[in-house]
C-alpha cells in the first residue's frame, strides 16, 4: 500500500524530485537484481557440491560392498577410481 501511495505522490514531484525518485528506484532494483543473482549462484554452487558429495559417498559404498564380497583391490581401484590408501582405510 505504501508503495502505491509513493507512486501516486510521485506524480506531483518537481522534475528534480522525480529524477531523485527514479534514481532511487533504479538503485533499489539494481540491488535486488544483484542479490537475486548471488542467491541463484549460491544455490547452484550448493547443488553441485551436494551432487559431488553424493557421488563420492555412493562410490565409497560400492567399494565397501566389493571389498566385503572379496573383490580384489586392483579391480575395485579400476572401477571406482579410489586410491589404494583410501581402500585400505575402508
């Protein structure tokens, strides 16, 4: 409601007041755009990081299952890409 009142008042502004009003409005919109861009960028980064962590966890679970079933370390390394030290820690 106050935004609407402000727009109605702007009709009666002098040219210099109107210019100030427009510049402030543009600055607010620019700020909003920048914040949305940063939010979307952060969201995308978080999703990508989460996907990577999920894939890594799945690979470790597969390697554990293969170890449990007696599959050789060299074969597990070949198909999972996990290094020998990590496999020994599992």
